[in-house]
């Protein structure tokens, strides 16, 4: 359904950079901008997002 509603018809090639100890917010912003450059539909607007999780061992 998303592909049928996608407003981006010519998807640009996006090369993802390594995080290289940059702040999480900066890396997240870059990845989200790259995601939106290829995927823009009502499905993305309503259901896609970023989630940060952390695992801690006891």
C-alpha cells in the first residue's frame, strides 16, 4: 500500500555514513532525512518514526 501511495517516484540513491562517535541526534536526523527522501506517503506520515532503545545488562 505504501508503494502505491508513495509521492516519490524517482528514488535517489542514498549512501549512509557511519556514526563515527557523532551525537545520536545528528545521526538520527540524517537517517530520517534520507528515509524521507525515498519514502513519502500517508503511511509514512502516520506510522513511521524513530525509536531509540538501550539494553543494560545486570
